[in-house]
């Protein structure tokens, strides 16, 4: 592979020839070519890695993309192969657990993105659910009082909650809590 540097050749869109042509890099911006000179016509122009009409990898939808864990291809088989536990926010779940959710049906726990959060793949799609809610924990103040014996309203966040970013959660992935 050619090194990307001033003086190196790179294929780029020539705004004059209207073709993908070899260009000499004449200026860099960071690690990418900023300005190139067309070998065909000698014109210098901004570096364009692809023709102007070519679709960019991403479409205009801005915040729709939030999925980073792929839906398991064999989701149904994996769900069927395990005994499902009824989803309860106070229970603790681990990756590969199968849960039965009152709304979404059976799902497979595929990620634990943050404390008390788990990502579950249902056949209808992935949902972020709370778990391990009831457990008394350091820094967790008084337990909820007067709660009806139902799911707390927080479970509603299962529907459309954005997947929490992994930044700053402070949790060590895979820590199984010894002792
Ligand atoms: Zn050209």
C-alpha cells in the first residue's frame, strides 16, 4: 500500500476530468490528503475520495443509529435452548440469560452496557431494560417505600430508551463480583 503523504499517489475524484484518477497529494490534513493534483489534467483541487454522486455510507437519519451489538443470527435457537426466566427488574441477569418480558416476549441478554442496565435481544428488536434494581447497594439510599407490588414506572424506559453510552459508567466489564 502506498503511504499517504505529500508527493504520494492516490486515487481520487478529479473535479475537472469528472473521473476517478490517480492524483499526487500536494497537501495533507492530518492523516488524510487535503489537496491533490490530477495526473491526467494537472489540475489541483480538494481531495475527494469518491465521486460526488456516490452515496455516503451513512444516510441522513441522524440519531436512529444507536445499535452496536449485532442481533444474534441464531437468536431464536438460542432463546429456545435455554430456560426463560420471567423478567423482573429486581433480578440480576447476565449475558446469555433468556428472559420472558410481559410486553416483548422472550429475549436473550446480549450486553450489560451499564450498571443495572441490560440489553436484551427480542425477536422484535433490542431493548434496554433495567435489572438488579431491588438489590441494596453501597450508596443506594433507603429502599423504596410504599411501592405497589407491581413493576415500577421505570420499567417504561424499556420501550425507547437510548442505549447508554459506555463512557463513564465506571463498571468493569465482566466483573463477576467475587465474595
Ligand atoms: Zn483531472
